[in-house]
C-alpha cells in the first residue's frame, strides 16, 4: 500500500498480525470469495473469464490449505490477505479483481458469522450426544436411590435417573441458546463494504443464498461493527460450561472416599507423580475449571466493545481468540462429559446407604400430620422438635416419632414410601420419572 | 424452628437476610401464594374455607405492601417468610397451611421467574420506545451527511439517518434477546418442592395457568437449582447496555468542541463545580459507564453458579441483587438514551464540513479505475499513491487526481455523488436508506 | 449554575445523583473541608474570620450528619454539594468561599482516598482477628489428624492444626495486599483543582499533614483521573474473599453427612422452610458465594476505566458503589469466618477414621524402598502395582505389601509414623507445626 | 503408572495435557531440578555420583531445549514429566531418583513462582523504558499547550509535558505493583511435597538460596494450593494495561481529523484493504483493546480458585495460559506504547488553536472576582452567566466580560497567563512542571 512512506515496526507487526489464529477461518474465506466472485460476474461487475479464473485459483488455494501446504508469506498479516495474495499469484490480474466491491470489514464479519453459525450447530449436536448418554444411563438406573441434596445436606431421596435427567434439561436449554446464536449469525454482512455500502449494483441476496444465510444485514454501518453473534455464542458457551462445571463438581464429589457414589473410568482419570495410590478425577476437575475461562472470554469481548464508536475499530480483532478458545474448550468438555457419563460406574450400595438416613423423611412425617389435619407450619415445628430430640438424645427418629405420633409415623418412615410418594408432576416417583424420560427421548 | 438450640448470631442474620432487597418481589409472592392456595383447595389438599381465608389475608397483605404500611418484624429473614408470617397473623390456622406442598426453594425460583418475565417484557417495550425515537430523528435527517468512521478515521460519508438507524438494528437484536429471556423464564418451578416433588397430588398446570406460565419445569431437581433465566436476562441487559455505551460514547465524542456534531439538551447535561463555562455530557458518560456494571453482575452470577452441586445452595441467593440492579440500570439508561436522542440538536454545518474532506472519496476514485478496466487491487495502489502525493505535496487530491486520471476523476470527486453511489442493499444511498426506514417502521 | 437555560430532566437527575450512596463519605468530606479552609486562611486566600465561620459551620454540619438529622434538599446531587450548600446556609458568604481553589474533581478523589485508607486499615485489623482465631483453634487441635486432600482424594494425613494454619498464611498475604492498597491511597489529590492546578498559592503539604497523607499526588491531571487505589482495594478484597470462599467451601463439605468432620454452631446455620430435619450451613455458603460478587465489582471498575481519556470523566462516578459494596461484603464475611472458626466443633473420630485409610501411606512405602536403594520413580511404580493388586483383590494394602516387601513395610504402615515422618520445614510433623505456630503468633 | 488397568481416552489426553503451553517453563524446571539434586546429595539422600549424573543430564536437556531439538514423546503430558523422562533416558537409574522428596505439586508451583518473579522484573524494566520515553518527549514539549479535558470537554489549558507526565505517574504505580507481585512470588514452594511435607530431612533454605528465593513457604498445604502470586501478577498487568488503554484511546482520539493533535509514525499504523486514503491507528487501538483481555484472564483465575478445597486441585492447571498470555500481551503493548510515544509527531498549531478557546479561562475570571473579594460560589455564578450570554449572543467572552467586569477581565483573558497562574504544587505552571520532571528523572 503506497500510502505509507515508512515500513512497519516489527513489534507492530507482531501486535497487529492475526494470521496465527485467524487462519482457521480459511474454509469460510474461500467459500465467501467463491460466492462473491460468482455474484460479481452475474452482475456484470467482472467478466465470466475473471470469475472462472478466480474460481479455479480458489480451488487450488483451498486444496493447498486443506493439505497444509499453503505457502504463507512473511508479510501476510491475516488469512484474508494471504488468500487474496495467493489467488492473485495463481490467477494473475483476475486475482486483483477479487476484492472489488468488498472490504476486509465486511469480509471478516462474514467469515466470523459463518464460523459461528457452523460451530453453534456443532455445539448443538454435541450436546445432543451428551443428552443421549444421560438418557441411556438414566434408563439403566431407574430404581437406584440416592439422597437429593440442598445446601449439600441430605434433603430427600431421589432416583438416580431423576438426578441424571436434571442435567438433560439444563442441556436442553443450552441447545436453545446455541440455536439463538446460530440465528443471530444468520444475516449476511458481506456487501456492506467498508461501512457505507459499495459503488456497484451488487446482489447480496445471491451471495446470501450461496452461503446459506437466511437474512441480509440491513444497515451497512451496523453490519461491519456488529459482533453480537459472537457475544451470543460466548454467552451460550459460558452457560453450557457452567452447567458442565456443576456436573464436573458432582463427579469430583461423588468420587471421594467419603461419598463413594461413583467410580470414574480409568480412561478419564490419572495418577500422582508422588503418591502411588492416587486415582484423580482430573477430567472432572478440568471440566469444572473451564467455565471461568469462557466467562472471562465473554467478559473480555464485552470489554472490547464497550464504548466503541461506529463502525469498525481494530479493537474488534480481539473477538477471534476468545471465540476460537470457547469453541475448542466446549468441544473438549462435552467430550469429557459424555465419556465420563457413559463410563461412570455408580455404587448402588453407597448411594442406598446414604439415602436410608431416616432424617431424610422428616418432611414426609410433617406431611402425615398435615393429612391428619394439622396446619403445615405447625407440623413442621412438631417434627423439627422430634428431630432435635432424636439428634440430641442419640435415638433413632423412628423411635421418637412412633412414641409421640403412633404407628402411622412408623409407616411413613418405611423407606419404600419416600420416593414413590413424590407424585407431583416433575417429581421423583417412578411414574413421573418415566414420563420425564419419555419427554426427553421425544426431544432427541 | 425448633430444630436449633441456640439463637442465630446477629452477624449471621446480617449476612443471611435478603429482606432489604427481595421485598420488591412481593407482588409475585402474593400472586403465587394466591394461585397456590387456589390449587390446594381445588385438589382437596386444604379446604375451601382455608382457601378463602388465605385469599382474604393475601388481599389485605397486598394492600399493606402496596401502601407501604406492611408491618415487617425484626426476624423476617426474607419477603417470603414475612408474608407467610403476616398471612398467618391475619388468617390464623389457615395461614399455617399456606406452605403446604411448597418449599422456599420452588417458591423463590417462581417469584424470580415471574419477575424476569415481566422485566424482560418491560425492557422490550422501553427499547421499542428508543427505536421509535431513532426512527423519528432519522426521518428528520434524511439528507444530512457526516463522515462514517472506521478506526475513528473518516472513511466514507453517510447520511445521518443511516447512522442513527444503525442503532435501531442493534436494539432490534436486543429485543430478540429479551424475548429469549422471557421465554426462558416461562416454565413454572412451583410444585418441585424442596427438590424431589411433593407428597400431594398437586395440579401444577392449574398454577401455571393462573400465573401465566406456558410450561412446567419438567424436573424437580433442576427446577430449584436453575437460574439460567437470570443469566439470560443479565446477558441481554449486558449486550443492550454495551450498545448504549457505544451510543453514549458517540454522544460524548460528537459533543466535543473538536467534533461539534451535536449539542445535547441542557436537560441531560450538567455544569462543573469549578469551571463556569463547562457543559458536560454527564448522562452520555454514565450511559457509557453502566455496561461494565452489568457485565460485572453477569460475571458474578456465573461465578456463583460455577461448580455448585445440585440442587439449591444458599449461594444462589446472590442472584437477586445483580438482577435487580440490572433492571434498574437498564431502565435509567434507556430513558437517558431516549431523552438524548429525542432532544439532541445536530449541527448540519459541522457534519457537512467534516464530510466534505476529499480524501473520503478515495475509494470512489479507485472504483472509477475499476470501471475503466483496472483490477481493484491495482487501482487501490494507484489511488494510494495519489493520496500520498497529495498529502505530502500539500495539494488537493482533486488536482493531483485530475492531472493523472483526467476529468472523470473530477466528476467522481464531486461530493454530490459520494453518497448516492452507494447503491448496494443496506448502503447509504437515499433510496436504500428509505427502504431501511420502511423496514424499521414495519417492525415498530 | 446559570450557564444552563433549561432545567434537568428528572430521569437525568435519577441517573446522575450519587447522594444515595456517597453520603457515607461525609466524615471525610467534612474533614477535608476543615483542612482546606484552614490552609486557605493560613495562606491568606481567605480571612481568619471566614475560616472560623467555616469551621464552626462544619462542626454543626458534622453533628447534624452524625445524628442523622442533616436536612438534605431535593436538588442535592451528591454529598459534597449538600455539605457546601448547608455550610453556606449556616455560615453565609463565608460558606460561599469554601470551594475556593478546589474542584469537585480533586475533592471527590480525596474523599475516596481517605475512605480507602481507613477501610484498608480496618480490613487489615479484621483479618488479624480471624488469624488469631485460627491460631487459637490450631493450638487446640495440635495432634488431631485428618486426611490432606489433593483433587479431593485422600493424599496424606495431616494435623488439623496444620490445615487451619494454611488459612493463616493466606490471610497473612491478604494483610500485605491491604497494606499496599492503603499505601496506594496515601497521596493527597486535593490541590489539583479541576485538572490543571489552581490559581492560588496553596500549601498542599499542610493539607496533607492535617489529613494524615504521607505524599502529595505529583501531577494534577493524574490526581483527578486516578482510581488505582480503588482497584487496589478491590483486588485485595477479591483475593481475600476468594480465600474465604475456599474456607467456606471446606466448611460446607466438612459438615456434610458424608464427611462429618465438623459441626457448625447453630448460631451460624439455619433451617429449611419445608424439611424439618435440615441444618444448613448458610453462612459458609454465603461466604463462598461472595467472592464472585467482589470479583465482578473489580472487573466492572476495570471496565469503566478502560480507554477513558484524561482527565476526569463522569464514568468514574461508578467507582463508589463497587467499593462500598466490597467493604461491606468483606466485613460481613470476615465476621462469619471468625465466628465459624471460633465456634466450629470438629469431630475427632470422623477425621481420624478418614485419615487411617492405609492407602494414604503409599508414598511412605515408596520412600521406604528409596531408603533401601531403589530409585524413586521405580519405587513409585512398584507401590502403584501393590495398590492395584490390593484394590482389585479386595485385600488390605498391609497384607499385600508385607508379603512382597517384608516386615519393614508393616512398620511403615503403622499410622503413628505417617505424620511424624514429614520432617521437612513447613511439613506436618509436630515439631514443624509448632515452629509454624510460633511464627504465626509472632506475626499477630 | 501401574495403578491403572485401562489406558487414558485420547480426548482425556487432549484435555489434560498442558505440554503445548507449559513447555515455556523449561528453564525454570531445569534450574529447580538442578538445585533439588544438589540439595538431595548435600543431605545424603542421593549419592554424589547420582547428583553428578543428574547435573550432566540436566545440562544436556537444557541444551536440547534451548536449541529446540528436545525429543518430546507422545505421552509427555507436561514439561515436568518430559524433562524427568528425558533425564532418565540419559542418566539411567540416577534419573529415576530426581523426583525423590518432590511432587509435581510443589514442582509446578515453584516453576510458576520463578516465572512470575522473572516476568515481574521484566515488566518493571519495560515500564521504566516507557517512562524514559515519556520524560524525553515531555522535555521536548515543555511549553506546548493544549486543552486539558474533563468529560472530554475543554477544561483548562495545560502544557503537553504535563499531560505526558500524567502517564509517567500511572506507570510509576505500575512498577510498585509489579514489585509487589515479584515479592509475592518470592517464597519457595519446593519441599512441600504433595501437600504434607516429605519423608526426608531436606534443606529447603539451600534450595531457596540456589534459586534466589528470599523466603520459604511456611506451610506445605498452603504452598501447593497457593496461586496468589499469579493473581497479583495478573492484577498488576490488568491495571498497567488499563493505563495503556487510556493512552491508546487518547492517541486514537488525537489522531482523528477532528482533533489533529498528533500524527502517529507510519511504522505503527496501517492502511485499509478498501479505502486507499486511510491511515489507521491500529497499534493504538489494539493497545486499548488488550486491557479487557487481561482483565478477563484475571477474572478467570479468580473463578477457577473460587471455592476450591485444599490443597492442589487440577483446576489450578488453568493458571498458566492466562498468565502466559498476560506476559506476552503486556510485552507487546509496552513495546507499542514506547514506540508510539517516541515516534509521535505532535501538531503544535492544532493544539494551540484548541487551547486558545477563551471559554477555557472562565475559572480564571471567577478567581479574579474572588481576589476582588467576591465569594467563589457567587463568582462562579456570575461568570456562568457571562458565558451563557456570550454563547447565546454569539459574542466573544472577552467582550462580554470586559463590558461587565472592566479591564482586569481583559488581562485575565490573555492566554499567556492561563497556564502560568496554575502555581500550586503539581499544577501546570512551568516551574511546577519542571519540578515534576526532576522528580521523574530522579526515579529513573
């Protein structure tokens, strides 16, 4: 570019260049250039021969990139300029026509939108895989029981199937969020030019059709300064990873000696460099640890966009590394979650033992009094007193309760009834869990 | 609660109590209690007389709260317990039945979901108001031109209407985001009980209908540990405020002496305590400054949820203050944006002068060469050289260009053509802007 | 201020006013006004009579504020203008001289610096209190053992004193961080005026001395646009709360039925609205949950300051709410930590039982082989094999090990030796823990 | 490790392995292994011949790594295991002794502490370089004036030297922050073993001396679970980059056509792919954009550490990428800042023209009235009225002021006096700026 008299400082090049990471956008850059050239020719802006030369060169470039033998040059500052340079080397003067009626501003936005669209779909598919694993394991453990916890204190017993399906529904919402991000990326930026539109009678609908966009970005200024779809993707990923962090945290907890509810597969654990006995839930820990990473990335892009004047500012180059990292992180964590869910060996006895703690049925005792006519708040107080007496007196609750409330209390304290009495829709009784499983299967 | 032998530490009460902020949930808590009592009676879990007594007490409580004369007690730890206590004072034993088949876990989740649903709708409506103001001002400034900027350098001229509408489309996406949050909050948690469902044959659909929920949370464990809808609302607010921060930043910039594109209404500015001449764009600055506040809140809730085991954990009480603050912040900022957009006085001459800088038409010159058959990349280089010569030689670009490229160049450098030549869809030519305005109006 | 023709919009006032929160700065505002007036008179900028009138009025105002009967006016936009207005009501024309050679810009910065300095000192003192509680409990539990965990898997046994002291050292670093923040706030901004210095020969050293500042901000532009000391305080608070979140997380974990290492005092726990048996570690959970809140606040202030041009921008008003909230949050959490550490009842038997798991001594077995001449990495492999055989064969490690390695192995698997063999400095052997306790006590 | 029966899943390896990024720790890993081996021999834990073999192997490994010909193996999971493996290949059985009395837990913490210490020092030095450039440019522009801004409105004129030095003092505080981080990293973790100390009579002081640590981490549990020093480094980097973002933002602003205060060197700018006339301040924009990146990293590490139980958890592996990225980002941005500060060409005329706006002297006019006996607040109102009349009447302030206030006003409105009258310490008068420059030079 001959506007400049002096060369760039090497440190500036190091700061400015995005090639190290944006090269992964190449499939999208090639696709959009192909569509753009096709449209330029269809509109008579370039000749059919130019288009053919461009398409041939793009095909060659595509192959070079796919086979990892693309000849990058020292002064390729990003993948877009590298491809245009290479196309021009191959196609000659026709190559120099590729950037007609296009700016890097709308070009980059288009590549990133295509990338987000594809990755949102992939994330959706991978989540579906994890959901399927959860459904499968839920079916295998329909009648296993374990304590449900609030405040990490044993609250009421639930079936393991019910617990596993809780994650199914979190992930179902994640699917909706990735669909939203996919839709947000579904408006073609290309054709906005640098910011004001272009001096040629282009046909943006044609390009949109070729690239599979449903809509066209309606305002050129907004088109080149919009990164909402990246924020939407990062937000979806942050929430999904936060869900996975909860699953990871539970696997860590359940695989402690103290809980002992699960044995993780060797394939997803590792040892200690010093302590020969250790079998550590590294994958579960990392799955837990990755959420803040992507939350940090989301926050960083909000920070970058904050207060920026229209339209494109170079700051926005900082959208890519957070996005790429979130894509990779999510993929790894979904694989880990799916692998661990599929391979986990649950310990029926340990779970059952923990769930047989009588105190866990205190609510049922209160509800018994309710059925017998006592207002709930009063019943809650009565049973609270029984619990206190039992704990302080070192007596089983059953004894204290039966002494005071009679044989009905004993019946309520039969374990068999604790889960099956939770008959409300969405509750843990077998019938309700089966309903839920069907609903889940219907969504897959 | 008689399970405890010792009283709570006052410092614990200070940490634990949420009444100072969750009292604003009272309308939702009253509404859900009303619906819950109605359902309990319909299902025969309480008597019709109990229901009537509860409904009468709730009506009284509602009035006390609405008129700010509700008698809070020292040991009301949150609005839910305060209302139940007061209902019981009024209704006697019937009051003590209100919490039958309900836990604070599903109760709180339900209040918050109702709140999010309402506030997402309000945000949507307020955004529509700002969009309407933008459309109105765009119509008033259809043929005013100003520079469009990239990198805050003058790029190409655009119509002010086009620039204002860029914000319209950002906000349109915000509407979609709030609709998503509204939908995310549209599944009834109530009926999940503490975590496992309840011991009574409740009718959750009936409660959902009464409260206007479309769906029922399908898994009781998930229902009480889900705060996704709060994250969704915070994410929508963070993005909307980031958009407003860009508008605020531009208003600050445009009202500098150096730009001078806009004079903000006195009603939205203030003076200096020391410097008598100052007229400061405080509202625009604050509008810019608020985005990080809500991004911080979003991040804090991600942090809170990170790694939490199922189901409810007290940590989740930290969802409310960020949410309430985001609601209030967004409302203030949308009012400020609407007020400033409506009242801003643009300076046609300053904008036009800035947009008449010849260099701004360099792309058009290159495109002229393209039309004459020169490949774009080559034309870009030729014009880059002309610009450099003009800048270094202190000559107008027009002279340098005409000398080298002939009279066609002079015609291209006529200002009149710069905007109207941007004929591509979404571009700044008058026809395209009018199309855009129509599309915008159609959405309002 | 007569520069403006139109009144401010009520919505602008709502956005702009900081009085609702900055009123807590009043003691600092009064103090600095007193010092400022004293200096103005000493330099002959105002008369001694003016100073006396100002000092008298300030004393009155101070009393009104302290006794919560200060008459706020509807258009008091912040505490600074409110105090100046009131001083002028009381002192007449002398009051109107108070703002001579001062701007709100340097005034606010000075108030906030004084606040940070004081609160950093208070935080330091409160942390010392928690450290003292830890030392006391450590002394009480010198020879109790429990498993030390890595990856939440039992690693090697440690003394409870050793574990408690780990928190002592984290907190010791927090003290250093608050000292840093205190020092960062120890440069007087006042005297910088709006931004350029003032038109009077003021004596900033005199004001600094009166207010207890060690240094004077050396550059007026920087003085009014610097909020580093707030970032430093927030950073210190975020790290301290992250430490407390770890303590909170452990208390939650240890008070589960599954671990059972600790019983929290009733005074710091609460019950369930539904489940009568529950005793929930709410305070520990909230202590855990508060770290992200303050991290979010830290991040929001970074976001606010990001990219701001010099000098003061209204955005910076957003420094106060995060700061105040961090101060209050930290105070509550330190009280909770201190209360729970002091009141926790540890369960010697549960801890000892968990720590008696033979596998925990696998490293010691490997080290035995090392002492007998086997390279460590090889020994690690040998013992790993023994562990696998024991686990898979359902045999005690002792049996497998003795069979293969002889009676020396049996001796190593005597529990008594496991802790006392950790003789390295900082290790868990009794002597080393006693050394540590002495060092800790020396710091208090 | 023979504890495991099944191999690891390739997806687990991909998630688990840190070699791709932690290999940059190799110099520290080699250094600590050398020191560790030396100490083991000195304490008689290994033989002198083993030590010599280890030292020889480590030297060879060091060379291989320095020359980028180290033979990594497929199952090297991190740099630590890779080096130990390679040392063992070279040294045979002696190599297998290297990990005696050491765990990866204390090993990693030590490497990272060494890294932080070195990089904190480097950051300090690089900041000093930027400060030197600022001092140099300040000296060159001692008597150039430009407007000082508040709210981005012209406030009062200042010397460019004064403005440049404002950044000097921000950076001075950054130096203090990096010194703090350096000190925080100055306690040796090695010797803590996995968590409890080691079974050998090691000499940690000897290792500390060899590696240049001043202190020894006093508690083994804390030593392996502490990442405060990384947080401290990230916090220092986040604040420094926030300062640089303000400088970057000002360079972007000042290089607009509208401000025109600075021309950035060609070496730190770039062109547009479409618009031939553009010269974009990319480096300044990126310098602005990088702060949120590192703030995001800081936040992510807070998120990772949040609520983690003692001691080491795999989550903590997530400390490294944020740290390394912050180091590299800071280095690039400091280079950019130094290059741009050194090469910027300021435009004396544009600055002077902007600073000659009469309104900028309104405060001086008010202070004139103060000197003549009018209370400041009243004088502020009088001058506010004059400004309004001048602005509304389209008259120069000088005329309005002289008509009402007499010739004294005319003298005050002489530009010459505006800057030199700011005589207060730290103000912009020449004498005060020279004082400041001396103080700055004394610090370099």
